[in-house]
C-alpha cells in the first residue's frame, strides 16, 4: 500500500519507483528468461505495485497513467523473443491487457474487493480524503460523479474540468479534456441574479401613495392591470415579512402576497403588530438621505479626521491623545464569526447567532466606496438586533480615507468595534496596497492605525495573516508595533497571503505571536472544525479567543458543538430547517418581491457551495472530520442527506427550488469561489 500522507503525484512516483526496483532486480538475477517466466515474474512481483497505484484513478489523470503503463511496456521486453514485437502483440502473446483497460473494465476493482473486502475508495489511501464507512461509499461510474475540487491544486498539469461523460466501454474515448485553472474566483461567470427590466417593475412611489413625482419620466411601470396580467404565481401563501412585522412593503409585488392582499389586490396592514415591530426594531445602520446627499455634494464634515491629517502632515500626530472614553468590550473566551466576503451576509450571521456565535462582523467594506456613498457598500454594514457584539471591517490603504470612513461610521452607525483588514489576499485589493499588502507598507500602516484610533469612539481591531510570502512570516514584527499604536484586539490567521486557504494553519507560529500581544487580547484563526480543535487551540496555544471562518460556512452549528463540547450528528431534516431559516431571513433582508427572492436564491446557492463539504458524523469512520479533508462521493442515510452531499450545482439549484420555488427560464449558477482549500 502507498502511504496516505503522500500527494497524488508522489503516490504514483512511489509506485513506479518500487516497480522499477523490482524490475531491475529481476534483470540482474536472471540472465535469460522465456515468455512464460516473464509473465510469471511480472504478475507476481511487479504488477501489484502498479495496480495499487492505479485503482481509484480518474481517466483525465492521463499523464500519470501513462507513466505507470511504461513499466509494463519495459517488463514485457524482458524476454529476448518479444523485444521486436509491438506492445499490443506482446500483451496478446502473454495474455495480458493494458492497465488502463483493466481499470475501466473493473477487473482491478473486483480483484481488490475480494482480497481485502474494502470499498472502492479504500483501495488506495487517497491523500487528504475523509474516511467514510464502506456501506455509504458511492461507486463512481462516470466522471460526473467526481468532484473536480478534490484534486491537489499544486498539480496544475492534471487539473482538468471534465466536459464529457466517461465511456466505460471504449478506452479510445478517454482523451484528456480541456485544461482549466482550479484556483481563486470564477471571474467571468456573468450575473447569477436574473435581471428584471425596470419597465416590468411597479414604481415604488406609486405603490406607496398611488402618486409619483416623476410622472411621465419615471422609468418604472404605473400600469397595475398590465403588471397583474404578467404577475408570476405566488410561491407560498404565507409572507415572512407580514408574519414578523404585520406589514409587507412589497404589496402586490410580493411573491408570497396571498396572505396580505385583498381580492382587489390592496395591501393589508396589521397596525398593532406593526407598531410593536417598529418599537423593537433598533438601529439598522442605514445611511440617512441627508448624509447621502452631503457625501455626494462633498459637503460632509470630518473634523476629527481633518485634525489628525493636518497634525500628521506637520509631524505632530505622535503627541495627540484621544481623551474620549471608548466603549469597552470583554473579548476573552469569545467565539468570533469571521468577516466573510459574499457569504458572510446578514441572514447568515443571524443563523450563526442562533447557534451561539458571540461576536459577528460585517463583510469587508471598502473605505473609499463608503465615502462615495455607494448603497451596495453601505448595505454591508447593516446590523440585526440579535447581533449584540457587532463590528464593521474596513479595507483601505491610505490614512485619509480610513480615518474619514471611521469618523463617518461613528456618526452614522451603531457599532461596537471597527476592524482593519490586513489579510485580504485578492489581487485587485493587494495591487492597490490594501488588505494583506499593508503588511509590507509599515510607514503607511502606522499612519492608518494611528489615525483610526485617534478619531474613533469604539475599539479598533486588526486582522492579519502570518505574512505575504509563504516562507517569510513577518506578523511577529508587526504585532508589537500595532499594540503600541493602540489597537484593542489582534487576530492572526495562521497562513500567508500566498497560501490563501491551502495547507494547514501554523498554530505554533500563532502561539509565538500570542505571547508578543499580551496584554492586548489575541485571537487565533485557522482550521477549527470541531470542538476538539477549539479546545486544543484555546488551551495549548495561548489565545484569548477563536475566530471561525470556513468551519462556520460548512457547519454553522460548530458554535453549539464547541459550547456543548460534543459532536452533533445533525439530521438532514434539521439541516433543511436551517436552510428554511436562512431563506426567511433572506426574504426579510433582501425582500419578498421577485428581485428579493432571486437575491436570496443567489446567496443561498453560494452558501450551498460550502455546505456540501460537510460529512455527517454518523457516516465517518474517523471522527472528527478535518477541514482540509475532501469528501468522497457517498450516499447519505436518506435521499435528502444524499442530495445535500452533491457537489453538482444543478443539485444545489434543486434545493433552492424546494425553498424558493422554480428558477427563472435559462437560469444558470456558477459559484463565486472555486474550491482550493483541500491539501
């Protein structure tokens, strides 16, 4: 058998090396061998090494298959009588077939099952793959059954996206498909939310008051009868907005409107329930119209930021002291849901709060976009009343924009802390000198941190990586400096910018940095996927708390597991109820009209591209699952659990249709992030 801790390419090289050694030994020991003897020696001593390496291989890993086949070619030339005969005829004479043909025909599979009583996926210890109980492992019958994200990303020559089904009867059809990069983002995927023409939507002002100030120049429709003729059927009879607040502002545009619409399509309001809802609503962190207008006319005032920037240019900022009393937060022993771009939206954060997350933070917001009043950027800082410790993460590379953004957030929003993004690895951000690039711009970083601390009324925190380059960690040099500059919390992700999310997080380095941070609270981040991981990191690596990112995306109930110190074998029905909860939160947040439904669907599908990686505890041979262990193809304990395990986006769309009704015609979905997290 091949060692389980070796990568695919190394496994093949090891198998070929062993077979070559045995072949060389046979040549040295026997000066002359006939055809019958060659076959006997080859089958007994050489072929087992090759078969063990090739059994679970997929047809598009052709280069490594050819490497193994060469050994058999050499072996069949040992007999002098066979040297000048073509390879295929040599095999016929020796009554052998190519290894590839035997693999496709299934001989190797059946032979190994009989000898070892293992399922297909236990035939070879596949590197980085979770071990599933044999009775749940699915037999692969075509390349469609293979999750392309499972192949090691450093083997770029073998990273293909399969476009045709594997023909198990015809070896000649197994040509390598078109090569495609497996890292990063799907950048040219187009819009995943169907565009609705403005003329097909009713005017919001007309809906509210049956009057529109723009009248004939309005780009929206005012023709209610025409809209009702085209109105799609309701998805369901109960509207979550009407149930929770007693009023649905989307009126006849609501896709769940039957409950709150009269026979003549007038909107119903439950006055008593709506008053109670408004009384308990709290601050949503929405920018007022007056402030938005002032920003766009460049009349918004930044007295604190201007004072800091002036003193900084004069070289006197080191003597400034922020005498305002800042809000204090007890960060110790808290579970912190990481700020997650795209998938860390408000509905998802609410789900995690239900499961016990202590600290939440909005998605990364660009400081310059906030200062320009972009509505899409201000949507990222919205807060729900259940988020009792909530922060906003700012990304920027210049002291003026960062200081002004902090001052504006302090004035306009109700937040508990502001986090500096010093870990974003995205090229577009990095090339602007923002995100993880700040780790290499110490002068600029000092001005940014000091400016934010100076103008802020709330604690300033910072999240960073170990460094920019993989083998050059620099966080230990930065931590003492940012501590001196006044940050209130430091979080370290145990990977460099080059690593992104591959390979294991370096918790020994996190431990080293935690000692340098004292007395400033220090959180560790990376590879926490079970309560055992959490306890080990908290007790042995000197951190004050834990930040959880991908672990929460794949199984948001991880917060409950950590607090209750147990492995939760969550049922498929419980997981479905969890998705129902998310869709209800999404309809509250993005709206229950057609546009809101499709926005909710889009973010649900993005989340499902992570959720499928969870393997139920009851199916695992070894508990707990590690975060960088890829799930093999398997059957669940019921049809719903099997559907949740699918890596196919068409199955994720099916799940969304179970919750949000049929998708529009010609709907397609491609996730924003390609899988590059398995090592």
